[in-house]
C-alpha cells in the first residue's frame, strides 16, 4: 500500500469517526425517532469501519499476490460476518 492510499484510508477513518461521534452526540441530545436514528447511524459507522478496512486490505493483498495475508483477511471477514449473523439471529 502506497503512502497516498494509506493517507486516504486514514483520512476516511478520521471522517467516519468524527461523523459517528457527532451523530451519537446529537442522537443523545435529541429525543424520539430522530435521536434513535442518529444513534443507529453512529453504531453502523463504527461497525462497518473495521470491516471496510479489512476488506480494502484483503483486496490490496490479493492484488499484490500475497495470498497468505489475503486469505487471513478473508477468514477474518468471514468471522465478522458470522458474528453478525449469530447476533442478529438470536
């Protein structure tokens, strides 16, 4: 991963964290459905952030021919998916 790609991923992470923080803060202040929707938005942002980072790394590693790291990332993504399925199913 080049410095430019790493910088973009870092900036995207910072923006997502700031949006999640702002959304959760406003969601706590507001009451009712709007506050609940903003709280859910914060949770979705925080939940998808690690998944998207691992997905980007898996694609990069797969594209560069590093199958060992790419397969480890795919296994981690599968475990994340399995955790979500088990949690939702309960």
